[in-house]
C-alpha cells in the first residue's frame, strides 16, 4: 500500500479560513508508470525519477504493449495497478511526418491517450500527467502564448491532426476531473531536443534533422547542405532534461485546472539555429534552403509565467544542450 504525503494550505471562503489539502507527493516506493519510457520525453522522465530516488518505475516497449490496443492496456493496468502515470507515449514527428501521415497521427494518438487515461480512471490512479505540445495553440496566436489562448482561433494546417488529438487528450483530463473527480493534469511542452530523440531526417523534428544533415555534410566534405523552408520561422527549444524536471514538479505539486506551458522563454529563427549548429559542428560549406518544404507556423513562443511561479526555471542553455546532444550522438552511433 502506497502512502501519500500531503501539503496543506489555508484558503479563505466568505471570510472563513479553511485548511485545504492540495498536493499529493509521490512516495519514493510508489509504482510509477512512464508510458513511452524509451522515447525522448519518457526516458528523460525516468532519468529524473531515478536520480530523485524513486524505486518502482514501470515501463513497457511498444512491442511488449501496444497502447493503441484497448484490451492490452486494460490487462496491463489490471496486472500492474500503477499509482501514478506519466503519459509520454505518443506518435510524434517533425513537420514532414505530421503533414504526410495525418491519419496515423490522429488515430494513434487518440487511441493511446484514450486507452491510458480511461484505464487510469478505472484503476484509481492517484494522479496522471498528460504530455501535449505547443502546437495545440492557434497558428495566429499573440506571443508569448498564454494557456488561455487555447481554442481561440484556427490551428496550423501542417500539424492539425496531431494538435486535434492532443486537444482531445487535455480535454479528456479536464472532463474526467470534472465528472469523476480524478487528478489528471496536462503539460504543454515547446519544441524539445536531447538524447533518445528520433534522428531519422525524413520524420524527425528540426534539431535532430539538422544535427544529422550538417554532420554528414561536414564528414563528407560536401560543398552544400540542404535544409528545409525559408529559415524565417521562429522556434523555442527546451532540453528534455529541463522538461523532465518540470513534469515531475507538476506531478508532485500542481493540482489546478489550467494546462501548463513548459518552455525556455526565448526563441530564435530557424536560420539562426542552422548557423549555430553549423558553427558547433564546424561545417564550412554552404546552406541551401529547400523552400518547397513548408515553414509551418511562423512563431510559437510559450508564456511560461505559470510554471516559473512554481519555482521552476530552465537550466540548460541552447548552445550547451546542443553540444551535449552532439556528444551523445557521437557516443551512441548516430554520427558514423
Ligand atoms: P514544427 O516546429 O512543429 O514546425 O516542427 P519541426 O521541428 O519539424 O520544425 C520545422 C521547422 O524547421 C520548419 O520551419 C521547417 O521548414 C524547418 N526545417 C529546416 N530544416 C528542417 C529539417 O531538415 N527537418 C525538419 N523537420 N524541419 C526543418
């Protein structure tokens, strides 16, 4: 039986003060299911939990447990009975993958999150953190993007399928809390990078794609290296270890209704990112912009005031995080 720690705070209602219990802190021996534990986000959450002394972490590969399969997910929850769930399993990809396989992006993500969230409710999971994405916000959002801008205008077309699925997931958490009294919260990370990312240049996000393309051009002494779009869009990037720190903090300390943005608070153009990676790798050739590939949304910088008000700050600067990721790529056979 897992014990739950609680903090108390004093709240005032009609001038009368009450002590209310607000936070359930995970016990170090609580059973914690990290869905997607081998991916970029899930593996970072596992690293963070292990470093913090959590001892009972459960994970299954997609070969062991297909989260799109309702019966398989039910049996997993029947057998494991987790206390806490980090829902970091999803079908993810960069702009080209999102734009090319929208049916798979909407189907797989709706199925995975529906199965896991519903079973978490049926099995009395104490708390669940659902991972979304900054692409859930409207394409033409005022910047930096506040949580309250959700569903105020149309989405960016290149990732609409993924965004609609993620919006359904965060709404599912909200409505389960409302009707069933569950404690399911939703975090919306900006563009992430770091170890265990997808480094397939056709389907990956921009940072892993640029690392591989520019490194290959450097290694092969290619006079040119082709990248996508115009370079004009702005993007915000966060190292996945900073993300994991935020997500574990939210699991332990956040119980409010609003979704929570997780970002670094600063952005740069794709052109500036390309030049930074070019410098870090030492590539001297020419960058060629393939403008037949889409730019995507012009800008998506998150407002992170809600998260920073809880004491969290990003700690890994982009240049340092990229250098670390380049070293990881060397050590893990990505650059060969
Ligand atoms: P997004 O942030 O959801 O749009 O997705 P990505 O992480 O795939 O970033 C896409 C942005 O980077 C777009 O403006 C692309 O045109 C640009 N980009 C430049 N080169 C590449 C590349 O090789 N791969 C990817 N995925 N994006 C690239």
